């Protein structure tokens, strides 16, 4: 499994979409819009610059994780998964390795937007808070990695790409990664709190503020992880039966 994981990591590093969608896009968006906000507190004592930094870090992280996970649709069509099944590598190990690689694609986004926040607005959190934000937001991408795999195993490449985009955009906007949930109507705010995107960003916001994750936030992420795991397993079994 370690050899296959190294192989997938090399493929990930060479993928230009990683830099374009998960690093360059969020950093440019942060550089543009963070200068337009006020200096007031937006979340748990964080100023607008720091809060937007975390939101866009989550935005880039989710984008990368979903793109990498959904790429298995193309691999399945190309016959790559069929070749893997005839190797000694157990199928579950292949799935786990792909999920791990998907989650690792979130790290550059969080790091890059964090560096942009430090350079442009002198966001200072302390080494411990930076590390906590990076680690917790990375761990919080697990449900999105499973969602990407479910899309990739369950749909054709022609359908996987638009479905991934719609899922990403909907979760990002409704989860408050681009617009603060405080600006939402009450009913939409309640919806946002039930979405994994908001809870992912909440991990970052609370880490940046020096606060521990909430049980409610972890519970929401755990529930979505279980649900997306079920979808991914079902989609994988169906893809195996077809292949």
C-alpha cells in the first residue's frame, strides 16, 4: 500500500489543477476581497481578515479534495481500477490510499491562504494556533474526500465533473465559506450549521481564536462522514460489479 500511496502522491503533485483551483484561486480571492472588509470581529474575536482567511482556506481545501476524489471516474473509464484489481493490492487499500491522497490535497490550500493572510494583513496566531488550524482543517476534509470518491465511483466522467462542481459550489456558498453566515436569513443560517463546510471552517475559526472544537461541530462532521462513507462503499461495489 505504501508504494501505491507514493505513486498517487506523485500523480497529485504533477496535477496542475491542484495549484490552480486549490492554491492560486483562493489566494487571489483573499488578496482581492480581504481588503474590502471592515476590521470588526466576525467570529470568536477574529477580525474580518483572519475569518475570511479561514473561510477561503476551507474553500480551497474542499475544492482540492473533491477534485482528486472524483477523478476516479476517469480512472475507472480508462481501465485503471480494473488493473488495480488484478494486482496483490487489496481493493480496500486502494480506496483508503485514494482517500488519504484526496485529503492531502487540502494542505497546500490551507497553508497558502494562511501565508497570504500573514503577509497581506499580518494575521498573527502563534505557532500552536497555526498548527492546530492546519491539522484540524486537514482532518475535517475526510467527509469531502468520501463524497468525491462516491461521485467518482458512481458516475461517468461526463457526469462526475458537473456534479462535483455543483456539490462544491453549493456546499461552499451555503456553508458560509464565502459569505458570513451572520448575513444569512435565520432559516438559511440553520441550514449552514448543519453542513460539513461550515463545520470545517468552524474548526479553523476556533483554532485561530485559541478555542477547542465544539461537540456539535464534530458531531455534524462525523454524521456526514458516516453518510458519505455509505455512499462511497455502495458506489464502489456497483463500479466493481460493472467492471
